C-alpha cells in the first residue's frame, strides 16, 4: 500500500501528482514508455530528473518491462498510476490510451527495445505503449539500449532511419560495456544526457512553435558530404563524412521556410524534399557549383568535408597490379581550391558559416579559421571522439564566433543541431538588420 504517497487508495483510484520540481516546464506532461531491457533499472533516475524540471510523468510499461522492474517502483517514483494493460479498467476517469497520448507534451521511450522500434516503424499498435505512441502528436524520443549486434542489425538500422525520416528522435545508444559482457554500441545514453536532451527539446518546441516560417524569403546554400579525388577512374581519396549534418540543415531550413540549394558530394542519403539538389563528386566540381549559386545566396553553410589534396596527374585509365611501379608507387598531390576562403573574400553582407572537423587543437584552429577565412562562425567538431561526428546521428560541437567567443553545445542529435545553427544564423541576420541582396 502506498497511501501517504498517493492521496487515495490505489485500489480505489488515484489522485494524480504533479512534479516535484519547478521551472519553465512546470505543469507539462511527459509520458515515459518503458520496454523489456536490462537498462529498465536506470529509468527511475530519468524520471526523477524530468520531475526535477517540473514535468509531470506518467509511465506506460510493456508486459516484458514488468519482468525487469515492477510497476510499483514507477508508481512510487512518478507518484502517478502506471499503465500496462490496455483492456483493464481505466485508472483515472479521463485517462485511457488516447487521453494519455493527448496529454503528452513529450513522449520518451526508454529503454527502447529493437521490438518497439520495429513495431512503431511498421505501424503495429498491439499493446498500451505502441498504441499510445501511435496516437501521440507530441515529439517522441527513443533512447535505445540493446546488444550491439542487435543495434547494428540492418533491419533495426532501417527501422531507425525510417522513424527518423518520419520525425521521431533518437538519443543514443552509446558505445561502452554492455550488460551481455561485450563491448560495443548499444548502451543506454546516461540518464543525465537523456534528461538534458528531453528538457532541451521540450523547451525548444515550446519556444519555437509559433515561428516555424522564420526563414521565409531567405535563400540558403548548404554544402554537404565528402568529395572524391580520383587517382584513376576507379580509385579515389576521400573521407568518412556522411553528409548527415548538412542534409539535416537543408531539411530544417526548408521546413522553416527558406529556399534551399544543397550541393552534396556522394552520400548514402536521400535528397530532402523541396530542396534544389546538386550532386557533385570532386572538389573542383564543388567549387564551380558553389560559385554558380553563391551570388544569389543570403546565407552559406558549408558542412562539406572537401578533400584538401587531389592527385596532380590522375591516370586516364585504371592502373593495373601488373603495371610497372613508377605508374602506381607514388601519387603526387596538389591542393584543392580553398572554397571557404574564396567565399570569405567575396562574402559581402552574406552570413557565412564554416565547419571544422579536427582531431586536435579543435578550438584554437577554429578561432583562427573564423578570422582567416572571414566567416561569421565556425562549427568546431572533434572527430576523434568515438560515437560522435562523422557517420553518427549525434554530435557535440562548439560554435566559435568572429569576436572569438566560444559557445559549447551539449551532445545532441544532428537534427537538433541543425536547428540550433539556424537559430544562430537568424540571430545574426536580425542583429545586423540584414539588407538581403537582390
Ligand atoms: C534478460 C533479457 C534482457 C534483454 N535485454 C534487451 C535489451 O536490452 N534490448 C532489447 O531490445 N531487447 C532485450 N531483450 C529482449 C526483449 O525483452 C524482447 O524483445 C521483448 O519481446 C521486448 O518486448 P517489449 O518491446 O514489448 O518490451 C532482453 C531479453 C531478456 C530475457
């Protein structure tokens, strides 16, 4: 019996409790969906963290989750009834699955199993949790945790991509030691990271919801992905840039009303809807296409990882193993055009944002680059951090401004980083009372 915690006898019905903390999110509601994974034991800490920010929390558990942790634990921590079975008597007169979905300002699924990810991606609604997710219009965040082979399984990855394309968000998983005794990617993001992410996202959603067309009339040129510098017709020098950040920026800018041109090197991504897409391969091609579109742009965001060196004398036909060593043993390189510096020199009133992917002295290099290349700010990115940066869906970056100030951002999904970068661009446009070029 938990009388004294809840104000009425749980067998007779529940009085709902609000949060234990206060803050700008006080009175907002988070639904926390708990699935059947070992990491379920970490969820009470996540709930406490959300409640400290003023959120009211309702927990929905899958039946598998109740094998790992009891509903009583969540009832006690959240101070609200816990929902498991869809067809039992409602615990609150106005709370059945649809009403719960409608109450949500945020929906967090933690730990998210391969099973729930697959179900939602396939439109299956066969229990309380999957049905409520399906009926929910609020942002839904999955915090997955599973064995690394499960996480890397192409079916799981395809489900994750599908959900991301549909606007669902993911935080983690991280790399580290897993419950099954192995090491790999599949570990639940830490409770603090999950809470910070949820609070940041909800604050942003609440702040931004009235102004979704804040880039109406602005023309943005985004570059993304790697380039390929050919040694012969089939071999090239390149890098591991996935293009994700640039594509997310292009998508977000489009969503916020901008006219977007995306110039991209080869990636595995689908060009975003509503964006003028130009595919290129080499740094030279990137240079000429950027120069073509630069004059009409108000804002240029250069996320592309253009390869700095290219073979001086690319071979006209494929070099064969049996060819004499002088035709393959030395590849002499020359510098590719410095696109960012060229744009900086002819920038005018435009906003120019560069990216710096470094493995050492990240901030020092960015502080220099922002001045040397005449940029407004540089997104500085330490690509040596495992699990972040190139290829990952998340990143932790610092924004380095012209006045040599540095804004360090927490780990966040590239999708959210895109909006933060656009927010900063907007601030610059506003602060300079920008006269847009005709
Ligand atoms: C001991 C144990 C640990 C498990 N841990 C996980 C896990 O971390 N992640 C996961 O996706 N599935 C895990 N599973 C498998 C899920 O419990 C199983 O797929 C279940 O059907 C998930 O149901 P749900 O998504 O409705 O909660 C585990 C199973 C067992 C027996």
